[in-house]
């Protein structure tokens, strides 16, 4: 998955509601998927909310093609509660 030729998996994770004003960032296939937010008003972008440690994190999955982005969003909905590592191992060739 890429956006303008730049890989977007795994997303950069930004801490939601940090205890201070500093928003921590993480990268990697970490955490458990809790929500998937894709909307046609924001084409080519799908937001993923994960739980890692004791915190909630959000990452943007950007994909060049809106139809493919929507398909990935649908697939990810069925993986809520699964680890991001497990999701990263999914073969998405069937969506092409």
C-alpha cells in the first residue's frame, strides 16, 4: 500500500489524548486494532485506532486509489480486535 509512491504500512501512530501536550509517535506493527474510520469525504485516507500499552493511538493509512482504500477499510473492519502484526500479514491481492 502506498500513497504517491511512499509506503504507508504500517502507519505512524500518534497518541490520542496524551496526558501532556507532547504527542508521542510510534512506528511499527504494534497494538490491537480497535476502530477503522474511512469516509468518502476524505478520499484515499483511512484512520486506524489501536490500543497499545495503556494508551490509544491513531494512524492514517493513505492509499492512492479510493476504491482500493474503501475495500481495505472493509477488510480491516473484520479484523477489529486483532493485532496489527496479524493484520500486516494479510494477503490483499484478492482486492486488486
